C-alpha cells in the first residue's frame, strides 16, 4: 500500500504539484489522469525517489519512506518503474533484460524469467535481442522486467504510448491481467480518459497540480466534478 500526504513541488517559483494526497491498494490499478503539464510525471518521480518534494510525506505499507528531512534512496523503496521510454538494454538478451534487477540464485532467477516471459507470450523470444522484437513485444519485455523483482508497488508513466491503437488495446488487457495475478499495487499515469476508464479501479483526476476528483471510473464519468471534468470525459463512448 502506498500513501502520499500533502505533496508540493515547485520549479523556478511555479507550483506544479499542489497538496496532492491519495493512497493506492495492493491488487488495484489507480490511474492518475489529466492533461499534459498538470504534474503527473512530477508526482510519480517524487514517489520513485528520483525527485524530491518541497513538502509532504510518502509511506509504503505504513512506513515513512520520504519527507523533507528523511529519505529512503530509490533502489531501496521496493517500487518498480515503467516509464514512457521503456528502453531495454540493447546488448542484453530478452532473458537477461528481464533478469537484470534480480539477485536470486541463478536457477530461481531463470524460473522467474521463464514464467514471466510465458505469461507475456514471449517464451519463444527468450534468447533474442531487443532489436529483433517489435515495439509491442519490447513493451511486454519491459513489463516482465518491471515485475520480475516482485515490487509491491509499480509506477507506470504512459507505458502504452508509441504503440498503434489496435496493439495498444491488446497490450492493455494483457498487462491488466498480469498485474491482477501478481497482486501489485499500480499507479498508472495517462492523459487519455479511455485508457483510465479501461484500466482503472480508481481514477484520480488531476489538473493544475491538484487532484480535483477521485473515485471509481463510472463515478467520474457519470458525475464529473465540474464542466472541465465533464468535457474531458465527453469524447468517450
Ligand atoms: P505530460 O502528460 O505532458 O507528460 P505531466 O502531467 O506529466 O505532462 P509534468 O512532467 O509533471 O507534467 O510537468 C508539470 C510541469 O512542471 C510542466 O509545466 C513542466 O514544464 C514543469 N517541470 C517538470 N519538471 C521540471 C523541471 N525539472 N524543471 C522545470 N520545470 C519542470
Ligand atoms: Mg508526463
């Protein structure tokens, strides 16, 4: 379980994240949804620990991992990351890419890698290199890599951008079922209402650095908090 309380972040005197608070649960996908520039990636970077908030606290399973004086380094947060440019290591095979973050003994490591690759339907590509795979296949390798160390929390920043529409729907569905099987708590950033409606158990609607509404997808769709929120959802059918 991830909880953030009262996060603030400014750049050059401009507040881009303002008083953001929410929590996400194991086995659930929470979508941080909002237009370009509203502060989504900045929020994710602070949770990952690669940027630091000006004010506010972050907890994982009830334990403080970051406030303005105390800070657990990113690699010790048990938080997995999957960002927009899901770049794989080009000189490593698919198997070695997925195994990259694992410290298990070799045999268990191999079992975990084989299992994950089978579940993203890439068992036959295990000894190939990234340049031998399509974009969608590389994206699935990146997902397997992010899940390999069994992070309790997975942060995903626009993970499906750059894929063509038809492929994206398939990969969204596949990703969702794998995440549910693993029981990971997921915070997924997107600027596309359709994506949030399709993936989320809960949506956090963000605008101008603030969360303006949170709740189940149908609640946001049926009872938008204001005209801007209604307009944002209006092109979904
Ligand atoms: P998008 O959907 O386009 O990815 P976003 O919601 O992820 O947008 P952020 O990347 O969080 O937006 O950026 C929020 C605002 O903060 C933007 O106006 C951006 O220019 C600014 N910003 C982000 N990082 C920095 C930085 N390191 N220095 C200065 N300004 C920054
Ligand atoms: Mg962003």
